[in-house]
C-alpha cells in the first residue's frame, strides 16, 4: 500500500457512496458518482489494491440479535514488554464478544469494546475470560447506557 496515494474527487465520491451503500451495482455507483461502468470499476480495483478499500461488510442490529449490551473495558497490564503486549493482543483475537481493541495512551493500556446479551453475560465474560487474558493486572468496565452516535463512515 502506498502512503502517497492521491485521491481525486471521483475517488472520494466513490468512497463516500460505498460507505453509504456497499450494495450498489457498478452501473448504479457509476451513475451516482458521474462515471461510466468501466472507469468506476477500475477505480474501485485500484482503491482495493492500494488498501484504501479493505473489504465490504453487512452491518447487523445488535438489539435484534439480543446483543444490546455494550461494555467498554479499560485494561491495565502487569507487564509492558513486547512479548507480554503481543500475547495479550493475540489472545483478544480469540473472543468474539470483544469486537474492538485499542492500545491507548494514558493510565490504561488497552480499551476493549465488548458486546453481550446481558449484564450477567458480561459478568461471565469478565470472570472467565477478560481477567485471564495474558498479563492483565486490572479491568475497569463501563456500560453504555445509550448509543448516541454510531457510524462506520470516515469523513472523506
């Protein structure tokens, strides 16, 4: 992937349109951004090759799947050497309830977003998984009361 890949306005239009609706047919996308089918397709292939488009997904409604509890777990590590941090980062990949993991600056070392069906389910995840992740010294959890904003769209 190139760090200096320049996006023109058509590229930006394509990316904005795909962020709103990844199901566009190539004809619909081309019409939306003002290009014909073939140039639009070539641009998408180039954006994929450059790593700007990483993939396409379907967003699910967690409430309709009985997964309406979102928890942010702040992790403090007992060790900060490379092997310890790598072991932790590898281990979080194994748990589907952990949907996001960020290495952070400040007092806490990591921020996890955990999605579960209930507070009781989170308690089980906490007791059986989170505190047993490699080199975890402490876990501080906060429960989201209401989702005020959610978007996967980047401001391009």
